[in-house]
């Protein structure tokens, strides 16, 4: 995935369904974990005080305990969404809605592949292999050289989510006061989200099927 695609995906994930897919998406994009590994961990395994994720031997593909550093941009997102379900209800449906809104197609393993590709440029093959639980041979064969511009890697690892706060009443995140507000929706001229969505055709995250794709999407 390009940096622009990832940025669009994060923005859409933050604004749809109160950001409920954001914990899963951020961990899949920036932690180096596999889809099954993300599905098995809990918040107890994530230390935001020490910026580490502890994966037990029963959580990893190769049955080896691993302690992975949390990159700075991921730490900011995790602070925002801390305590929200890592795997939310209706993950597939919500992720389809996010992809549709961002105009991004996710293929099998693309989130982790994107992460490792950019990580190789930033920290090198050996460090990336240890961090992600991937063999050096696989990194050389599958990821090395896909992106060679260090500036693009720096842009990727600077991506985060801003302008939101955790809202306990919604069980998710909402925009902070005054951020990204359209002047037409200011007090005194405000329409309900349902009416705005109906009039404009906006996607409110409740779509059950993405008609643009004839094949099911695999989010691993």
C-alpha cells in the first residue's frame, strides 16, 4: 500500500462507527503482527508505559514468545483507543465500509506486508525480522526493495490519528470540538447525521456489501 492509501484508510477508520475498527487496523498496520496474532492478544499484553507488546508462545505463528516495540505513531493511536475491543463486532462489515469510504482495496496479508516493507527501510532486515517474527530469508525474498525511498518510510511511520478523543458514552472516538467541522453544519443550521447521509449518499458505515468487488476481501 502507498502512504496515501494508508492515510486515507486511517482517516476513514476514525470517522466511521466511532473508530471501532481502528484498534485492529492500527495494530495490523504498524505492529508487525499477523492477523491471527492481533486476534489473540488483549490489552493486558500491550504496555503503553514501556511501549511494548508481549506475545506469548501460544499467540504467535511459530510458537515463540516475542516482545515487540510499539512505534511512536502506533502508540499515539493506542492511547486514543485504549480499552476499546481490539476485534470489534461486525469487523468485516465495518472494515468493508472503511475501505469503501477510503477507496482502498485490501488484499490478503496486505496490512502486515505494508508494515514490514516500510520497517525494513527504517531499521534494516535483521531488526525487522526479530521485531515481526519473520525469517530473514522471507524478508529478503518478499519485502526487500519494494519501497526504496527513506522519505516514504518516514512518512509512513509518521501517520497517526489526530482531532479525536475517546467518548465513553459512544464506546468509541469522536471529533474534538472545532476539528474538521463544516461551517454549513454549525449551530443554528445543523442537520441530523441520518438526513445528511441520506441527502448526500454518504456512507455511514452500515453497508452490508461492497458491490465494487466481486471477490471477498481477506484481511490478514
